[in-house]
């Protein structure tokens, strides 16, 4: 089992009504989330607007998909309860009105600054008692990237997937109890 299978099990168990994902990429997780929970899905990503500067700043090594391509893939799979928002989450999150949501998976930009921004917005907007899962908890800590700075607000869950450099990456789960965090 890998960390994404653990994530999917959590969604299956919790059956959220509205999932927000920061870092939609190719839409695969969106399809998985909706298949196991029949939820509404809102996804944020740079999509085709990502630049090589963005990739460098956010420690991204994956290729980018066009938003229309991802939307088409979701529609072809019979999914019709979704919204995709294109742009840098440091701006789009704060300028987009999103219906109440009870689950969020944060796996967009990997820089501490972007993760901090994304977590702050999510923690201010998720329903009380909702679940926030962050990817990219590194062992050992990687300078300038990952969600390790939030360790005291949540719990590491699932397996530690091995990285090429010999380290590992896992998930961090945070429950939306507003008096537990402060950034």
C-alpha cells in the first residue's frame, strides 16, 4: 500500500460531500475521490499556465496538463459534479468563492511558502470537523519544501514512500478544529 491508497481509504471511509484538491494535475485523484464518495469536487492547479520558473520555485518535476484536457477526461468518465480553477493558489484561493467543503487534499506547490498559504486558506474555509490531508511530509526534512512545519497540528499517516535520494515522503492529517492551529 502507498500513501495515495491510504488517502483513498480515508475518503472512502469519511464519504465527504465536497472535496477540494489543491494540485489537480491530471485529474486522476479527482476521479478516485468521486468514485468512492460521490462527492462534489473542486480542483485548483496552474495547469498549462505553469512556467519553468514556477516549477523551479515549487520544486515541481512533473509535466503539466491543460485544464480543458482534464475537464474533458472527467466528463468522459461520467463525472459532472466538479469545478476546476486555474491559476496560482497564492492568488486564486483568496479570490475564488467555494461552496462549503468538508475535505481537502493539499498537494500543489511544494515550497513552504505556498503550502503555508494553501493551508491557511483551507483552515479558514473548511467546515468545522472537516479533514485536511497534506502530501509531502519529508523524512529527513528537505530545506524550503514540504509540510513538515505543520507537524504539531496533525499526525503522520499511512506508509512512508521511499524517495530516490534515500529519504521518504508521507501524508499529514489535520482535523479542522479551529482553536488548534495558528499560522
